[in-house]
């Protein structure tokens, strides 16, 4: 994880005054708590940056609120489109275990 390197990089990016930035090295399938720690390592610095923060590689519906609570504005992940291509519906009770049916 190297939190010191993440903080150093986040500080340099915030100083660039970019229109936004991405938090990388996260992915679906890793333990969520690990990914949240990676985001938390830069949380106080990301508040100084201008523009939206995008978490790359995360998209599990049940975890999105946790990223938002840590200052992430957007998530970029293949998961929603992959699930849609394969007919996996997602609802408030979690992912479905059946193929989507045409109405």
C-alpha cells in the first residue's frame, strides 16, 4: 500500500491545481477495507485539490457509499457494464441470481 508514497503523490497532485484527479490501484475483488485504507491515506489532502476525485476500479454497489464518505466523487469500473452485458440485475437487496427478463 505504501501510504507515505500515496500521500506524497496526492500532495503533488493537489499542488498542480488540476481539474480533477484519480485514485488508482483499487480493484473489485480486493478486500474493501484495504481499498478504503488506500483512499483514507490521501483523504485530508484530496480536500485541498480542486475538482472531483475519481476512484479507479471500484464499483460494488454496496460499497459506493463508503467511498463517497471518504471524499470520492466518482467511481470508474467495468463492473456495471459487465453485469449488464451478462444480464445480472442489481437491486436494493443485492445482485440477482437469475437472468434479466424482457418486459
